[in-house]
C-alpha cells in the first residue's frame, strides 16, 4: 500500500516524490523510475533430433589367389612334420577298413556291407576333422592329430548337408552341366560353415551362397589352380603330394576365411 506525503511548506498531500508538485519544496521521497518491462519467457524451440547414422551393411570380403596359395605353402612348410604325420594317420584310417572290406567281400557279404558303411562314416568324420585343422591354422593356432575326430557331434548335419549339396550339383549337371558347375561353386563352403559355426545344413548352404556372390569366377580359377598344383605333386612320383595336399587344403580354408563378411567401418 502506497502512503501519501504532505508537503511541509504548502501542506499538499501527494505521492512520494523528491519535490512538491505545487511549490517545489523538497519532500525527501524516492526518485520514481519506471520499472523495467517484464521479460516474457522466450518459447524454447525444440531442435529436431538428428537421425542416427545407419549401420553400414556387412561388406563381403575378398581373397587373393596368390595370397591364399602363399599362406598354404608357407604354413605347410613351417609345419611339415605335423602334416606328414597327419597324412600317415589319415591314410591308415582310409586304408585299413578298405582292406578289411575287400577281404570280407567274398567270404562275409553282410560283414562287407557293415564295414563299407563304417568306412563311409569314418571318411566323413576325417573330412570334417581336416577342415577343422585347416581353419585352426588359418586362425593362427596349431592343429593337433586329435582334431581329426573332434567334429563327431556334427556328423548328421554334415551328412545331410553333403546329400543336399550332391543333389543340387547333380540337378545342375543334368541341366546342361554349366549350372552344376555354378551351383557347385556357389554352395562349396557349406561344410565349412557347419564345422566353423555349427550351422544347420540349409543355413550353411545359404551362407555359402552369400559369400560366393560375385566371386564364382575367381573361385573357379582358384579351383583349377589348386588342381594344377596337386597334379604337379602327383607327377613328382607322388611324393610331391605330401606337400601339395596340405598346402592346397590350407589355401582353400584361407579363401573361405577371406570371403567371410566383415563389418564396414
């Protein structure tokens, strides 16, 4: 509540001011100043959220034929003793059941059938083990002979995948051969996905199709190159195969590793 001030000279009641409005006598009141205008709050403008950068799609890897062969040869040469022992064990595993089956063929037909069936089973287990060993060396680790039998739990996946792969290639071969070659290359890494990532047969075939996209011609030439290397090994009185078989096995696994998708940066 504002109280009026009486001028001591003229007696005029008035609002507090420094001087009287009538006679100009000093009143001793405060000097009036206009109050500053009230600042209204400024509305906050909401800045639109910037879109998050989209995650780049996985980039398919690539491989160099020369790099793969160099890796296979150098790794074989650095572990020659291991691979010689490995081939001796694999040879015995293949040879002993075959000899026994041949012996029982005429004498015990049922036993011959059972031994042949066991031989097929054993051969597939060894194939899986060789893939495991090759991938282990590709990962910078050293394989072991015991790895030959480490993939036994994956047998039925590998068996079904092999049957499907064989049917696909057979169907393509019936269609004028060329589709058989294309599909054979397209799905050739199914077994590696089963061993490496424990995938089912259908998913492994689809993953193989994905990583070979755009690389089929290179893989075709690569396969011819590996076959030529093994042919040269066979021409060296078969002794050269001791070196070329593990070298080409490692080179093939190296190509698989290089073709796997890598996250874009």
